[in-house]
């Protein structure tokens, strides 16, 4: 074998050795830092709560890559509560810790079939990130977006989403859609407020008076993007063990996450 062939073969082996998802990593959050790790956090599993990292609207720096910005709201407490719930209530083998996912990290996003983005009324994807997210979703990935409110935050969300899918409409998800009936029947849905409800008594924020359950579908009728507008499901699970937060909202938030996760893993 020639020296060139040997070198080429070695490079191929290095490429295979480096291929694979990013290992577990942590970042400081807006609300939490140095959150205690569960004892089995290094144990692999078939499903992981993957949380999307993204640039914040109006910021032109890379500070978001170090945590502490909008994508870290509720992180990691809400994620860990969802993981525990999936383990307890389903047969899905769930990892005990979440995974922050950066669209700029090569092909890393393609290893995580379920992706969650919080506070998307503050995101600002680059064109490259929008294209990567589009490819991820068309390959079979699933994105759940949550915790954004009112007309202004909707417009910010849509500016990036229309670059992801300029050719696909956002529609209201009908009550008959399977996503509402994969595990629980979510026929009687209500507006789920954030933690602010504990002092304001309001279920809405800004001018987001009416909860909207929306989605973007692929050509086969599968929901690729599940849009939870004018609600805060993240807070509902984050504060599921907070005495002042009403159980009825936490219960609906938990059921919604479970349904969306099971749907994403079976459709």
C-alpha cells in the first residue's frame, strides 16, 4: 500500500473515531448554576432531552455559547423533571440529564431525534443554523417550542422560522391530531401559565390572552414543529414540586411533554 493510501486510510479512521454525538456538557443558566447531578448522569440511554442553544435576538456576540441567556431559562431543573417523568411513566429508556445542542456543532443535532427550544420569542437563528434545522426536521427530527407570548414575540419567532421553512405554513393543530392522543387524551387543554402566576394571578403574559397549539407538518402529515404559544409548559414542570404553583397546570404540562415525546419517537 502506498504512503498516500495509508495516510488516507488513517484519516478515515480518525474521522470515524471522532464521529458521534457530543458528550454530556453543562452551562450556567439564567436561574440555576452548579445544579446537582444525579448519580447516574454518565449512563447512556435511548432518549435524551435535547435543548436547543441559539443566539438571542438583538445580540451580535457569541455569549450565548457560554450559557446564561434565553435558551437556558428553566434549565436544567425542568429538563431533569421531564426526564424523571419519562422514566417513571413510560417504557422509554431516558437519560437522567439533558443535552444542550448547538446547531453550529457539525452534525451533532442529527443524533438527537427530539429537540426543545424555550423562549423562542427571543431567538435569532443565523441563515446557516436555519438551513441546518430545516435539514434536521426534514430528515425526521422533531422540534417543540415553548414559553413565548403575545404578538411581538410571535413576530420574532416567525422571522427565524420562516427562514427555516419559507414554503410551509404554521397551522392550528386540530383536536383530532394524534399528538394529542398518543399517551393521554388531551381534549380539555387550558392555558398553562408560568411561575409569574403565583404572584400575578394571571394565566397570560403580554397580549397573549389565548393559548395556541400550532404546528408545521411534513408532506406525510407528521408534525415536525410543535408550537406552544401563549403558555409556559417549561415553568409548569420546573415548578411541579413548588407548593405555590397549582398542580392542575403542572399535570397538563407533564402530559403534554409525554405526548409530544411519544409522538416524536413513533412518527
